[in-house]
C-alpha cells in the first residue's frame, strides 16, 4: 500500500471514530404535572401515578417536566379560580422520574411568595433542580445547566400568562416572565456562552386552543434564530401542534401529563417529547401520545400517531410511538 493511500485510510478511520464518539443525549419532556388534589392523594396512599408511563423515564435519559403547582405547607390561596398546593411528600415521586422541573407557570405563586420560597427550600434540600423561577429576579432568569455525556445543555423557562404578580423582582421570589422579549433574548445569548445547547421551555398560549397564536409562532422562530436548539411549550391544557424551522423543532404545547379535573378528549390527551441532542443540535425528535384516565393519571397510547421530525428536513411527519 502506498503512503498516500495509507494516510487516506487512516484519516477515514480516525474520522469514523470521532463520529462514533460524538456526544449525544436522549431527552424527554412532558407537559403539565400537577401533584396536588387527586394525584397528591394517590401518592399519599403509596400509589405511583406515573406507573403507566414509567418506561419512558429511564435514568439514562434527561427528564424534564413543568411543575404546575406549588409544593409547600404554608401560604394563603390567591384570589383566582384555581389554586394548587401539594404536600412535600410528593417530592420523592418527582425525584424518581424527573431530573429537573420548570416552575415558570401561572400556578407557582398560587399561595403567595412565602409558599414559593418554601418550595425552593424544599426542592433545594431534596436536590431536585428547578428553573424559570428563583428567590429573586436574577435567579429566576438564570439558566439551569446540565452536563451529560460531554454536552452542556442550558434550560430556561418563562411564563407569559397572567397573573404577572407571580413574577420575581430584585428582592422577592417569583417566576421568570417572558412578556419582555428582549430580556428573554439576552438570557438566551448569555446561556449560549455557557453551554453547547440552549432550550427555552415556554408557558404560553390560550387555554383550550389547539393551535399556536401568531405571537407564539413569531417569537419561537426568533428564539431559534438567536441560537436556541429547540423550543418547547405548555400551558393551554391541550396539544398545539409542532413544526420544524431550519431543522429545529418547535413543539408549541405538550398539553397535560398528570392533571385531574379535565373531561374533554382534547384536555385528556397529552404528548411526551423525545429528542436526541448532539453539539450540532437536535438530530431527531418525536412526540408520543398519552391519555389521562381516572385521577388524571397518564397512560401511553402508542397506537395514535403524533408529530416527529429530524434536522435534515423542515417536514414534520406523523409517527407512531416506538418501543
């Protein structure tokens, strides 16, 4: 074998080894998880409300949820139609299934600032990371950065559904508000200096509407243009469709995941988002359907197709669940 051919072969083999070793992380997102009321009562009785979907949450995955309540013993209910407060005994169940939770939603402040601060103390003590909220404004906007398989991933979360009084300020605990778009963009740019990938988890859209608003579509694309790897949403209690923009996914709303009190086919249907991440971004992704049954408990429905796609195309397909 001549020298040129040998060098070419060596380069090919080396390139193949580098590609084979490219860091990759499997991630799973779920929508609204409410562990007060009936789900909380199940946990108090020693039952596991996630048992029917447990196979989705292997610890080799990075597992993220929106925590749609406050976990505390104190506080007083705010003057609003629905308020949700869970007992601290639910935390071990959350720890079993999730690596981190967003607290940027319109129920984190349901029992006032003191209860929210108590929640932060409880989650810190349990070593359950949270993002999208904190003891002051700076903490609420600080990214949660996770390192897995050589990848650094920054998570940000924001709420833009009333009441804005839940927002953190310079001295009081609260959540991150996304009505100030330029602040969100600054947060994304800052997070990009600290991590390989940035993922905003948005709490937005109108309740019970199965399609995104023009504002959601425009701002999701702007966040991707600023360097986010994908955009994930929740809040409307229904799924809202998905699209791919320059090969980057936008899943506008995952809908409900664990939540009692709903009774329509749309509000009893949610999505689980599964994606593979590399330093280049999201290589492929899919959603899988869950159905909420008695007490708002989820069960996997792999017979029903839902959106999926990959970084090679902006075409979103309908796929059925996998193994």
